[in-house]
C-alpha cells in the first residue's frame, strides 16, 4: 500500500535533486527486498550461528564496560 509518490527528474538537474532521487530509489529497492524476499526465513534457518554471534557481541560489550562499572561501584 503506497503512502506517497516520489518523482525524480533524471535530466540535467541539480546535485541535491540527484542525491534525493538516488536515496528514494535506494529506499524503494530496500523496501522491495524486505517485502518480497525470504530474508527472515534465512536468518531463522541459521539460528545457531546467529545465536553465537549475538552472544559474542554481548560478551564483548560486557568486557568493554567492566572497568567502568567496577570504577563506579568501588567509588561508593
């Protein structure tokens, strides 16, 4: 269900208009990909590697903030 239309001129336009047109085209392609592909099923099929990656990111974040958290807790 389209909510608004974007019209682009591909003539000898200004740089700002060309960038806006390119962004609108890229956004439209991304939206089409999200709506018409099976990206979510692919991620669910690879549940184990995604879980390992998320756990690694959480562990790295915890190790990164551990010195800050210990400094805050020991100042009291």
